[in-house]
C-alpha cells in the first residue's frame, strides 16, 4: 500500500477520541450559525417581498461562506501538516520512523494524509450546509461541486507545502514561519501579477493569476457563471494545484532521507570519531607499553578540554540572555528574515505605487469601501502576527520537547524571570516583524492617507495587539502538554480572530447598512465565540479573569466593527485596546506567581 501504516494507524485511532467528533460538530454548527445569523440580519432589517430577494440572499451567503471555508482549510491544512512533522522532530521520534522498513513514499504520504484526515472529515461534514444554501436559490449544486473541488485541491497543496518545509527544516519556528511566508507569498505574488497587465509573451496577468491563485479560483467557482466559464477559470487552477501537489511530494519522497537526520550534527560527530580514532591508536600503543594504568588515564572520564574562546558574561536574567544573545532558534532564522524582508519590500513597493497615483484611500465618497492600501497591508500585518505568535508558542514547546523545563525548575529561576525573559526575548527576536508594519503605517501618514490622530490610534492599538499575540503564544505553550495541540490552538486563535472580524464586516455590509440593528442577530455568534475562546484558553487553567476576557473579546469586536463602519475611530481604539490589554493581563498575571506547565508524563504499568 503506497500510503502505508502511518495513515492506517491514524485512520483507526482517530475515531476513538471524542475530539474527532467534536471538531466536526463544532465546525458544522459554526457554519449553520453563520447562515442563521445572516438570515436574521436580512429578515430583521429588510422586507422580503419575492423569491428574487431569497435568491439574492442565497447567492450572497454562498459567496461569503465559500471563501471563508477555503481560508480556514488553506491555513489549517498547512499548519497541521507542518506541525505534525516538526513535533516528531522535536521529540526525536522522527528518526525512529526513518529506522523502520517504511519506504519514503509511505513515510511522506502517510504523514501528510494522516495530518489532513481530521480536516477532510470536517470539510465533508459541512457539505450538507452548502446544500441547504442552494435551497434559498441564487446558487446551484454545480457551484457547490466546483467550490469543493477547489477547496480540496487547495487543502492538499497547502498541506504539501507544510509537509515539505517541515521535512526540510529542523526547528519548529523555522518551519511555521516559512509556511506562513510561503502561503502569503503565493497569494500576494499572483495578485501582483494581475496588476501588471500583459506579461512576457503577451499573456494577460489577470488570466495567469486566475489560473494559479486559490482566492481567485474560489471566487470564480462560487460565481453563478461557473457553468459557462469553468474551462478558463476553475479548470486551469485545478491542473496547476494538482501539478504542485505532485511536484512537492515527489521532492519530499526523494529527499526525505537526505534531509533527515539533521546534517548540523555531522561535523561534530566526524570530529569526535576522528579524535577517538587517534586516541584509540595511541591508547593501544600505550597499553602495550605500560599496561592498564596508561589505558586508564586516556579513558573518556579522564579527558579534559580547554575552552577555545573566552566565555561570555550572562545577564541577570539568563532566559532573556539566551533568547537575545544566542542562536536559540537556529542560525537558519536568517533565511526567514531575508524572505520576510523581500515580502515587506514587495508590500512597500505596492504602497508606493498607490501613493504615486494618489490612490491610497480609493473612493472616499463611497458609503462603505475598503481602501486600496488595506489590501496589501492587512495580510502583511496578519502574517507578522502569525510569525510572532509562532515564535512565542514554540519558545515554550521547544523547551518541553527538549526536556529542559525540568532542569529549569531545579534552578533558582523565578516564574517572573522566566516569563518576562521569554516575552522580552520573543519581542527582541521579532523586532523587524513588529517595526516594519508600523513603519508602513507611518508611510501612510506622510502620504496623507491617515491623519496624525488615526496614526496614534493605529500604532498604540497595534502595540497592544502585538503584546496580546505574544502572551497568547506563551500561555498556550504552557497550558497544553501536547506541542502540536498548543501550536494549533495558538495560531488558530489568531487566525480565527482575524477571519471572524473580516467575516462579520462582510456580512454587515452585504445584507444591510443599519449596523445598530444588527446586535440581536450577532448575540448568538458572540456567545459561541466566547465559549470557544474559554474552552481554548481557560478550561485547562481556570481563571475568572480569563473567563471574563473570553466573554468581553467577541462583544468588543462587534462594537469595534460597528464603530469602524460608522467612522468612530476613538471608540475603536479604546474598546479594542482595553479588551486586548485586559485579555493579555488575565493570561500572564496568574503565571507570575508560580510555574504552571502542563507536562506530558508517560504512565508506567504500575500506575
């Protein structure tokens, strides 16, 4: 069997756990709740006079939920596949798989499909929800089919990207950061190609972007015109994604045993081997001449080494010193910085081009509009937050998987020193990830796109969100013993908060302009969001403050969105700043008094 026992084991074991069914139920309820909320908005604020009104509602709702599902699958597939392999490497168990009789294809494809099993089941659980939307009118079963085809191949492509990078890189943070950069680069590069017009060979940039961009493909698949133009829109993308999947997995199958185990340890091993060889010859000669006493003096316990350089002075907080002054995340983090700076240069060039044509703000007379400057800047800020959160959560999970937390507990290091050392180290290492988005906001001010008042709101608010994202990563890393689960919950919370805001804004704008009348329909969504946040952040470390923060955040997001649409920017700043500031405080304050780490212990037979 080409898939092999890795996937077979996952398929047999996964249904035995209640979380396998809980995830399917929660996702289906989430989509059904969004559909009901949209209906309540429409029925509560507008009159439905004809079947045409129902059809327009069904068409708009389908075009909202289809891209939303693609974005979730796109992100979750890549992160799940990447973390599945990276955690194996951190625990030093991946090398055991390499020592078995598993072929390269069984190892690579088995790990990939095993990591995507839960996501695939979740995707097909939501299929009846999309079938129900067709009953409203405005969409067809053919649109559902094309939409699911695009979503499935996109999920496989994203998972292949995550799996390939995880097999190639050694550190978990390197893997997660490169996966996030690759996903954003994939979508952003094609949008840039679309803006170029005719490319080399007179190929329209719009056609190239449509044939290779998952975003454009899902919009085309969910369009009512898909039965007439599928040959020129969706079909080319399916071919491109299939070729990408085959290419990435072929590379992984060929290179998996060359990339692993890590080649960084080879020079040390070779040096040790050569030293032992030399000592071995000398020992044999000496033993012949002088007997056992000479042999004992050359034993490994009797050897001594002299430092090749003067030792460095450690700061009063050794955790902060290690994070800031050593290569705690590997030297190959420089490669991630180069890729991030290249992507930042592309975003900066995009903004400069908009500024040159005085098109940063777009049509300011429109009732509701998204400024052209937001289109490149918002995904870039999301990418920066994802990288920062990945750095924070892996700074804890790596300590646990490396068996170094037990050693830290035996020292006189206080919880305060550890937490602030980790937080300061994360912010120091990710300084460019923090400062570059802020610099672009300052650029918008100098070009007249935003006022000095809004610039202050933006910079201070972004700083509060950055601290919240870093603290969220540390919190999830501490309360979850399973590193893969900690990474998934932490990054998933960041992504769902961002996507939830975007989805709420789109629903408000699409179905009505009366934002004050939308509070009752959104109460159910806020209650569901509060329960989800509390189950992710507070169940394993129950705290009244975390419970209150979980309740406040969804409500604060609704107030923030409505205030933004009404151009009440001071309210946006105050509500969002206080909500995220309180949430960050509620997570970090309880951990300052004592170490509270969830540790995975192996149970013995006597236990």
